[in-house]
C-alpha cells in the first residue's frame, strides 16, 4: 500500500456553532481504494452544524458496484431513520454506488433530500481505459474499479440520468501528472471535468482542487453545505470565506483527541 502524506487541511479541527434547525441525516460515501477516514474533517463539520452523519466503510476493491451498493446503502439508509431528510455526499466512485442504488425506485427513501458528488466518474474515466487491462490495476482496484471506463462496457454510462436533486463539484488541479496526460481537457488527476457531468443534475461547479483531497478543502466543504441547505452552489464564495465558515483554529495530532488517519 502506498503511503500518502496527510494534507494540512486534515490537521484542522472545526469549531462551528451547531445549527439547531439542522436535524437532517447526511450519508458520506468514500471512493475507490479509500476508507471512511477520508471524510473525517467533513464529518466533523457536518456534526458541528447539527447533522446526524453516517459514514459507512465498504470494501471498494473487492466486489462489483452492484454488490457494494447492496452491502452498504440499505443498512446505512436505515440507520438514518425515516423521520428526517436523508442527504448524500459522495467522493469519486461513491457517486456511482449512489446512482446505481437509486435507479431502482424501490431503493429510494421516501425522505430523500439533496446529494453532492465530488469528482464522480459519471461518464467513466480515461485512466481506466488506459490501465484497466493491466493485471496490477485489477489487483489494486478490483472489479468495481475495472467497470469505470468510458467504453461500451462502462457501468456509469449504462446508468440512467439522475432524477434526484444533485449538485456536482469537479476539480481542476492534479497531483498525478502521468494520469492527467491520459485525460483530455481539465481534470483533477483521475477524472476529467466533462466526465463528472450527468444528465439531470441541478448544478455543476469547478474548483481548483485535486481528486484525492478535494473533500478536505474548506471551499468544497462550504459549497457542500450550500447545496444541501439551499439547493444550489454559490460560485461567489471565496476560499477565505469558506475557511472562515467551516474552520476556526488549528489542532495537531494527539492534542485533538484523535489519531491522524491513514489515507489511501
């Protein structure tokens, strides 16, 4: 497993004043080859705001999209309960799990709220096109990762348009120059901006963030809150305003009362 340095944003602890009017549930779905700890900061932001937050972990590299959705989402939705709206925030492949699950009306909670997808491969990823046939790619990313290409066998392209309130945030910065060379147009190192789009979405926003760490960016977190609470992004919000909105003060390592997460 390749170790990745923890970004500075992960060393910040939120000091938000809880909003007593916010009693909704928010489900956070991590991406391929990641864990629930990748959402640690956003989880704290949402909880400080007064939301119930469910952050299921799932073995993203071991099963198909269909199997992962069935293993993960029904129980998580049930944990939210039926007395409050349920919102979703997904990263990367987590958005495909959500789309796969919600395409069946029987799976859709009656209290479904709004959803935000961060860097979703809604039209697949050219990186999978280039590397998907390599044995090592399959060993690392499993059957779900192998289904995320852009060709005729692409699972995302066989999903219907979304018919639930959805906002999509795409990144335009990369820490993967080799992968970016495989991707046409602006990209976040894993997915092109164009590939994040999907028919039926209500709003789409591009921000100068990378695929791997976008969920920890203050402006991304502010825009997530903006869409969940208002149903649209606000492109006029600046990074400094986002930082002021969601984070105050700093905290390092064990002094925060938690161990630094392993990012993968």
